[in-house]
C-alpha cells in the first residue's frame, strides 16, 4: 500500500495522476486526509468525486499513528512532516512538491539513510 498525505486539498492535483498509475499496476493506494473546519465540505466532495479510499485524521499525530500502525510501503508527503524520522525502518517516504512556479524550495535531503 502507498499512502498520500493530504494536508491540504490542493495537493490532490499532483497526487491523483500518480495514484491512478499505481492503481493500474494493482498497487493499493490510500489517502490520509486531514479534517478541516474551513474546507471539510470541499474535501468530502473531492473524496466522493474521485472515489478515494480515505483515512480521516484530525492532525499530524493521528496521521503518524496511522502510518506506524498500517506500515505502508511508501508515504508520499506534499510538505514537511515532523514525524517523518519516526517512519524510518517502517515505510519509505517521498516529498512530492505541489504547485508550479518560481517559489523557493527549502527541502534538504535526509542524512544517514
């Protein structure tokens, strides 16, 4: 299983084509979606529209708990995740940048992998 960490709905346009290709290859995909007071109706609509397999979480701590329990092969993030180091030897992780344009990037490759 591969998990996509959906902190914000605007990550989905980057995730969906990759997930679709994985599913064509019979690789199970789960979206870990963070509940949002301001955007919950949009999230629910997107989940329904794209028929996503979703685990709803309230915060990063719940997401980390899920990842540690489910032990997916990969967790794909769209932004920094403070608990990523706890996933070492549990799941592989990747950062998939969202958006297009001249914004700066502040990603540093992990050391001692």
